[in-house]
């Protein structure tokens, strides 16, 4: 029996090449080796205000991008978080066993809370909902970026705490971090990770950007004070461009060094831009074909939710039984009689 893998993306902002190189591409490569569930986490998105119509449109866009990237709905479940109510139900039960201090230590919470005048409770509870997403499907493998590693460790802590309090119930998940292209940085600020929520036209290359915009964005990328590529003293901007090229090309470190040593930055940027465009053009063509049938994406999402709902509901039933809560299936019988 294959191990189960779970991961998700928020339907906010524009998915960019960093999302593909650090997540989607990795999911496509691993999907046939596991029982794969890939989720559009819309409940996470509304921890900050989202215009409703924009959110609905973005959910369908993200699903189509999943499909265009190569996630196969015959082998993988593509679904929307809010379409399976068990996500929210399990999140509440896990909230009740999670110490507030654990949540207040999350670096993402502290950073986002510091940037807002009013902090919603959803922002604090965000990692508990993420834990519920994973634990709901008893996922053993969770492919995430480095920025989510702390949340994954919290998920492990919550699973272990619940198991300690109520008996062995949850799989304690492992992480899976891609080794190439795992962390693509902003083109305007190579000291920060490329973000789909960052403002500024020069920050990221979106997966649906046209070729002219891609060239313009990459040609404006920050480099360093050297006149040409020097592998002995690569600035973070030049290293970021190298990482993008290598992730798309699959070249070895030796191939990169031989080809780029001494190359002037203008030529480097042109080659990076053409490499990105050559990969995004067929991707965008697939996206257009997928979205030409308005009902296809909705059907994939419906089928994905129907496929995973029995797993999710079974987990919720088990958790309720462990905690002594009433369930329609098991009534008030103790676990030893009800299972």
C-alpha cells in the first residue's frame, strides 16, 4: 500500500515560477509514487479578507494551474479545502489540545501580526488548521517549502500530543523538501523568498505572464557590483538567477560553471529569460486548453472532494470516538465497542 502525501496552496495572489520549482514540479514528479492529495486551501486564504468573487475565480485558476503543471486527476486527488467540512471540524478538535504558547511562537504569526493593526484569531489558528489538513488524511509525507518547516514541526507536535492524551490515532508526518529550486528568491530583493502576495511588478515571474513581461522582469533583476559572473563571489541576485536556470535546465553544477563563468550579466539575464519562457509557453498553452471547457475544472474538483471525503470523515469519526464525543455512527459507545 502506497504512503499518502498531502500538500496545498492558498488561492490568493498569482502563482509564480518559485511556486512551480519549489512545489508544483515536485508534486508532479512524486504523484505516482504515493497516494496523492493536493488541496486548494481556501479556508487558509480567508484568514485575511478576500473579495468573494475574486476568491472564487482564483480557486478555479489554481486548480487549472495544477492540471497544466501535470498533476493527473486520474492518479491524484485535486480538491478544495472548504468542500470537505471535516477540515474545519477536525481543526476545532485539535485546537482544544494545542497550547496557545505553541502558536504564539510561530515566526510567521509574529511577522504577520506585527504588520497588522488588528489580528484575527484565524491568523493565530492558521497552523492548527494546517495540521488538521494533514492529519485528516493520515498523511505520511508532506512536501513543503522551508518556510513551512516550522508549521510541519508543530503538526508533528500536535499529532504526538493527541496520541499521548487519547491513544494512537494519528500518523506523525514527515517532511519532504525538494533539493533543487526549493527556494527561489525575489528578483527585486534576492534576500527574501519570491512571494505571490508581494507588491511590485519586478518581484516575481507569474506562471501566466506573457513572454514580453517575463523578459522585462528578469532583465530588471537585481545582481551585484561585479561586471560578470564570478563563481568565487556570487552575489545573492546572481545566485538566484543561476538557481532558476539550473532548476529549469537540469544542468549539473559543472555545466553551470563551464557555461556561465565570465558571462556578463545582461547576457546571463537574457539566457535565464529565454529558459523560463521556453518552459512556460507549453505550460500556458495547456492552461488555455484546460480552461476552454468551463465545466472541466469544476468536475475535477468535485471528483477530488468525493474521493477524499470518506477518508476525512472516517478520521473525524475516529477522533470523536477517542475524545468521547457523540457520533451518529458510533453513538456513545466507547472506542473498544464502537470500532
